[in-house]
């Protein structure tokens, strides 16, 4: 029996836990003319949710395109990824041909990755101005298909790193002119994403409904875990399920990973002891990675991280009791450490009605640091 706790963003509906309300909301917004912005910390399940959404939308005859622009450094890279994503989703040869005709000015060249068989495109730009025109041509091509198209751009915050200056405004202008193409913008850098979409001075302001993806409900996750083991002929005790959910802080990837390992390392009956044994072995293996990270930050930053890990989560990062307990220094230096660690994505900043709180981003690292 295949491990039901897949570590890929999305495999099947059966292996995907909940997100039913989010799915309903997203589908409803998209099919009624809104664009959607998905924001959550890393590894909560945004990309998985995009693929889950695509599955529903395809049933309603939408053409769905997924472009992950994480590796794009500039407009060239963006155009390449976007074009490859389009080619990948256009199954008919005649459409692919039309796409190439639409972009003929920049002489697109198609090749196939020898191993994966995935189509790859390269362009020849003679002038910089051709790049923005190509972007426009790509969107015009999609609009002209007279189909309902959903284009998901994952790691959208990346466009802020492009060396070209006005991409955000340009994209906004083009996107606004499209009626048959709706967008899912997705990203994990919350301050960047919120700035793009909720700052009145920024081009994308109010151009999309923002959907914050939270942790999966603990009851629902518990039921899902039990059911997944059961389907594979294994029984897991309630205490073991509760332990996994608590220990992984319900951060989806980590929860999923622990379940994956418990599945792999267990007989047909899983107890609390099995679960504890598995997390110990995960930390034993991961420790080497954490020690490597130790070399990339300063002593003070390292000590601050450990302090946060030991507290689990802190809401007053400069409170004198906390600083004294861990011998951190004054509140000004604590603030500096905090900022640097959030920037490096070693600390996760989250806000709710009570204000902001901080925890070690990597849950395994947090659990490991607790024991130092
Ligand atoms: N609803 C879910 N049910 C089960 N597993 C899930 C679910 N959502 C996500 N996962 C698991 O969590 C992991 C992270 O999911 P995903 O890659 O979608 O997160 P993400 O938010 O896009 O992360 P990043 O910001 O790093 O791109 C994957 O391994 C996936 O298997
Ligand atoms: Mg993702």
C-alpha cells in the first residue's frame, strides 16, 4: 500500500485534508469574476490548495494554468515560465502553434527536457521593449481563446525582485483588461503580499480578494489522519494522533511529514510510543541541517532563536522578563535580532486580534532547540 501521507503539494482529493470552506470560497470568487490572492506562511498548503481548486474548476470546463515564478529573477525569466506553463496546459497542437505565431516577433524556440519531457521555451529579445510587448501578447493570446481561463501565479511576491522597475504596475494594467482570464496570486511573504494588495498606493490595491490560509482545524485533521491509516489497514491510537498534531503545531508540512514517517516505520498498530520514537528519529537525522544553519547566523541570533523555541511562541519579544531569563541584552538589540531573524525566515511572525506573535519557522528545528 502506498504511503497515504504524500509530501507533494497535491496528489488526490482522498489524500488531501479538508480545506473545503476555502475551496468553496475560492471557486465562488473566481467563477464570479474576482481574482484571488492566497497568503499563508510557508508550507501550510497554498500550492496544494491551488491544485485542489483546479480539479474543481476543470469539472466546470475551466482551463487552468499554473506558473511557479520562484526561480524568475527578471522579466525574461517570468515570460519564459509563463509561456512554458501555457504550453504545458494547451494540449492541442493547433493552439500551441497559434501561441507561437502570436509571439513570432521574439522567435520562440521550443525544446523538450530530455528527462522529464516538459516543454521548454527560449526567446530572442533584440530590444528591452520587446519584453513588455511579449507580456502583452501572451495575455492577449489567452484572452482571445474565448475560454474561461484561470492563471495561478505562485510565489507572486517574486516580481518585486525583478530588476525592471514598473512590472507591478504594468501587470496590473494588463490584467485589468482581461475578461476571460482570472488570476490566483499566491505567496508566503506576508508583508510583501499584503503591501501589494492592500496598500492603497500600490498598483494591485483592491484588484483581488485576499484569502489567508490558516492551519487545518485540529478535529478535522485528527479524523483525516485516523481515516488515512485505517484505509491502509493500520490503527492509530487517539493519543498518538493528538501527540502528532500538538508536536507538529499543525503546521501542515510537518504534520504530514511525521505521519508519513510513522506510516513508514510502524506495524499495523500505532501507539503514542511509536509516534514518539518516530519524532526522535526525525530530529536525530535533521540535527545535522540545524547545526549547518548555526554557521550562517550570529551567536546572538542563535541564542535568541533558542529562547523563542524554548518558549514555543512569544508575543512580547522585547519584554524584560523574557530578555533577562535568556540573557539576551536590552530591548533595542532584541528588536534588531528579531527583525533579522524574521527577514531570514528563521522566525515566523503571525498576527491575530491580540497582536503579533513569533515562533521558530521550522517546527522540527523548534522542537530540536527546545532540548538544547
Ligand atoms: N490539505 C492538505 N492535506 C494534506 N497534506 C497537505 C495539505 N496541504 C498541504 N499538505 C502537505 O503540506 C506540504 C506543503 O504544502 P504546499 O507545498 O502546498 O504548501 P505551500 O503553502 O505552497 O508552501 P510554500 O509556501 O513553501 O510554497 C506538502 O507536502 C503537502 O503534502
Ligand atoms: Mg507553494
